[in-house]
């Protein structure tokens, strides 16, 4: 709980737990229904499909043999079209297929070591005869038989390789990242937890049994991985290719479903390997990063008349994962935790942590933005509130090294800093790919961020990436859009302007950029026409599976243009007020600070600064709560009232966060927060209760209230699946009370009880709501991501006596009933026009409810003791 200040955050109280009343299911796929009604016809259709596919595959293998290509004995890959409601694990259980990956629109890539598909053909025959155990056949709609290899490839190749595919054998050598499915055919039950009434001996026995199962499953997985690696090495050796790096996700409590490799090979080897090896589910070129936009501006700086006060020993640390930092910089040295400095660049000394990037560095600028925010202090005494720890991962050219996978690198960094003598909870990661992310599967880089966030309670604050000033045909830059007649900000909705990998990570807090103000002088003009408008270079959403991205935005500046033929785009010196003030590395000369660079790289650390101040206030609370409070504090700027809301949410997400709103309250605004981790199982419901004082609900009280609710949750990811229902072990959503609805009616609507009472009250008009079309903003909803914020405006006399939130857990890929998601939540109530103070009344109401709950717990404990005594 927040301790500092007169207006500390209040406790958000959970008052009820039960079985969730989940709504959904629908009428089912009509094609599946038709297949059940026409068993013989559907069986014949699939039998023909199997025959045609095997003929196609055999002819393909004959072509490879005649071409004297290396023999690959690893089974065969298939592409199936299935009912989208199908639990695809059934393909493994009933048909002995290994699931390689789940694709869009009901397509699934599978592999079979049975090259004759005997089990599949047998089940088709059983379905035709109505034999029990073959019902899954009705949900398999098609076997993609025509051009089977090409149809599979277009789903696993990234855009750039797919465009070059027809001519790839003539394009020389390649370096590619391949993701290999390794899901096997085993399940591991959830790790046991000891309940309050479970004997120690019983718990230890269950743990021993679980450990035995887990070790056996991991050994099986490791054997399978080694087998797959041996198969790949055989192919690489045959082509004279080489392995550059490899990475396997950790196995903490569940078994991984994939591993990744970086491979160097020529176009001929690439084409044959990808087309033939059945266990690949993603093939892409290594991610690169963009360097900061802008040109160097010379500026003279005199020796500062300033004194620095170092952070307190217990102050939070923020790790800067970047190009290194100039550690003796006069503005940085007082806030740098020197023992935390470490270089992760392969083949360089672990102590070589300087920022060698020319023209002022990159990591140095990021570190300065975390320490000082918008303005570098010039005189007087500067109290530094946060520690910086320096993780150098970029080379001297500000690029990710090619000889290490980015997912392996982020894993090394996080595991290093959560274990050092000043553990880190917040990481700033202003590193991106130079192109838009892939929309079907989570990349290995983003997946590792999700996996680490769930496993270690860390918050990774991630830049969304920048558009180049001038790009290419496949990756246009800002000038290219101008030249083609497209206008700001409309061009930001183009596919090529989507956020860059790994900003699509569901757990990362992804940060875009907004402008400072308009500028129009000397032939130069900013793209944005005012304050806090989308930066012309800032990549936009939506994120993967239509999640809301960016999550928030901060001030990163704007580019300017000068119309000509062709137009010019840049950062002219005269418009320095349009760029953020940032520290500079002076290793290659130049001033200690300046206004010359723009980018989402420099908006992200300003959000990291807010996160650090939240941690200082709430050091024992989970990082999930920090993420929730940042989103909760975010607001849309004034200009958004004149733009279509669907465009606004895509460009700036939840808006610009505010440190004061995140850390304090006022007489007119009250924020409630959960304390500690909450865990929720699938099909479970938790009800939280916020009592609303009678005076606020009087018929004569028509005060306009703003209600904000933010749910921040994490669940174990599984990379070979798509959509939150397949990617997350357990997914979570929330719903609220209706206007005037009693708590009893709400609980009955949220929790599955014996008698369901009719609904009561009019729904609150949320801006997003749970489903498309129900909120104020059309064609979007709050449920697609793991950060679910929503807000609404309600008259105070329409509020229920108790404003309640129900958090529902839903089954994802993990069918274990004990599978959980972890979450934190915040609720804010604000009186818009400040007619009356509400904080103290709301505080008294929640304290009274807390006493009532504690009294109820004491009574229950006394009854339990009496029953045990009797």
C-alpha cells in the first residue's frame, strides 16, 4: 500500500471468490455440423485429400532425389484447415500428429513421423462408420493438398524472405533465425502448492511425485531437442552451412514448446531446408535496430554550476539495456550504480560498458532521460531519485551483434540483474527491429520478454520503434510517404508503420512518441500541429491479435519537413525546441547535453522514470501493479476530441501518463489498488468491492464522475499458438457493476450460483468495453491484451451503492484446472468539475468495509476452531 503523502492510495478489497459465470460458446461451426450429418461424404473427401497430399509429397521427394539433394528423414509436414473452436491438442491425442503451430483462420501446421499417415486414415475410416473416438474428424475440414509446400511456406516465412523466395537461390549467402517446434506428446501437471490444512508430509510426497514427472518430461524434451538439432546439423553439414547461435527457453515449471537457432547458409540450402524440414514454424532474417533519427548539432556548454545528491541506498534501480553509458559523465556518475555495469556483447570484455556510438551516443541519452526527464538541471542542487544500472548489449555501431540471438541476449540480461546485489525490477529496452512486427505468431524475442515477465515479476518498458526519414520500397520512410502523396497522420495507419518487434510483446509496456509543439519557420514545418500529437516517425498499432499498442506515449519530439521536389525531412537546428533535451556522450567530443535527436528511444525512458517513482513508493508490490498504475494515469490530450477515436487509440494507446496521477491522489481523485499478487484459475471469479457513500448518490447529486479501471495480468505463454486463448495458459478479463445494481445482483451475474436472478440496471458506457461494438470506440475492445484499461463518465447519482469489479479467469492452452494467471488491479474515481471533495468520504467507506470483512473472517475462524474442538 502507498504510504507517502496525505492522499495515499486506498486498498481495493476482494470480497468474494467463486466459480465464474462465463458467457460464450456460440452455435458452433455449421461445416462441422454438416460433416457429422454426412459422415461418409466427409470421410471420402478427407480420404481423397490424404491420397492427393501423399502423391504430391512423394513427387516432391522424388524431385529432391533426382536433384541429389540431401536426404531428410524427419517425417512430413501438413497444413490442415480445422474448426476454429477445436482444441487442437486433440490432433495430438487422437491422430498422433505433432502440432507445429496454430495459424490464422483455422489453419494448423502439423507433422507426422508416420509418412503413410496410417493413424489418420484409420480414424477417417472409423468416423465413416460412426465408431466412438473418431468425432474429431468432423472438425478437420480440409487437407491442403495443392501446392502444399508453398501454402505452408507462406505461413512460416517473414515478408522479406517470402518476397525473395522465387529468386532466393541466386541471392548469395543468408543469415536466418529459425524457430523449431519441440512440443512432443507430454503434459506436466501444475506444481503443487501447500494449502493451510495440508500436512507437510502430504505436501512433500506430492512435490516428490511432481518432480519425478517433471524431470522425466524435461529429459524427454531434451532428448527430442537433441534429435531435432542432430537432424538440422546433418542438413547444415550437407550444404556447408553453419550454426551461429542457439537458444532454448527455460523450463521452470512447464516444458518449453520451441527452441531457436541462427544459421548461416546460402540461398539453395535455405530454400530446400525450409521447404522440407517439417518442424519449422517461423523463419525470418535477424532483427536489426534503428539508430536515433536526426543530425548532429554543435553546441557549446560551459562547466555547470550544479551539485548532485546521490540516490538513497534503497532507491529503485532501473537497468538500461542499450549501447552502454558514458559512466563518468558529470550528470550520470552520481546516479550510476557502478557494480551493476556489465557488457553482454559477445567477444568483448564484460567490463567494456562505455557508449561508443558516434554523435553523442544512445544509451547515455536514454540514461539521462530516466534520471532527469524533460529537462537537464543546470544550476543549484539536483537530488537524483533513482539508480541506473548499465547493461551494454549494442555494438559500437548501435546494432545488435549478429552472433547472438536477441531472445538469448534479453534472457541473459534479465537473469543477471534480478540476481545481483541490487536486484532490478524495471528494465528500459529502447531497442527495436527496423520493420513492422509479424502479425501471426509472437516472435521469439517478444515471447521471451513475455516469459521472463511472467516468471520473474519484472517490467520491461519497450520503445515501439521509429520510421526512417527515408526508407525502401518494402519499408517506406517518412519522406517516401510525403513523396507518394500521403499525409500525416493518415500514413501512420499503413501496414508498414506498425510497431516494431519486440514491442508487440503482451507483457512489455510499449511506448510511442508524441510532439512538443508546432513549428513553422524558415521553410521548415513540423508534421504535428500542436502539443502531444503523434510524432511523425512513431510506429502505431494495433499490436498482435489486435491488442492495444502502443500502451502509452511520451514526449520524444517530431521531425520537420521542407516541401520541394523531392521534399526534405530532418531535424534542423533552428527547430531545437521540437526535440527532447538529452544528455550526450562526449567520448568523441561535443556538448554534454543538447536538443538534436528525436525518437521513441527517448520517450520510453520517461515512462521508466515514472515506473521508478512508483517502485520507490510501493517497493514491495509487484511490477504488474506498476504497469497498471502507469496505464491508469494515462489520459488522452485535448486534440483527440477532434479526431476519430478509432484512430486515436491506434496512434497513442491509452495516452500520456502522469507521475502525480500514478503516485498520489487529491481531494477530488481517489485511486484504489490491490496489494500483492492475486492468482486466479480458469473458470474462477474474484469480486472486488468499492463502497460509494450515500451523500454522493443522492438524487440531487449530479456530479460528473470519471471512473478508470485497469487490470494488469500475466500468464505463461506458449509460442506455437496464436491469439490470447492459445498463447496464454490462462487468460483474464473483467466486468463491472451496472448503474444502480445491488452487490447481490452483481455477484449473482458474475459468479455461478444455484439460482440466477434477472439482470438489473443499465450498463455503464465504457469507452472500450469487453466486446467490439459495445463501447464508445467502435471496432475495438479492451480484452485482447494483458493490460486492460477502460474508462467511463457517470453521474454520481447513477452509481450503485457498491461499485464492483469481477475478474474472470478463462482456460487457455493449459488444460490443467490448477493453471493460474497473476494479476494486479487499480480503480480510480474522480469528480471532474471539483464541486466537492470525495477522497476522505471514500476512504472512510473503504475502511469501514475493511473492518466488516475482518470481523467476518474472525467469526469464520472461531466457527472452524469450535468445529475442530467438537
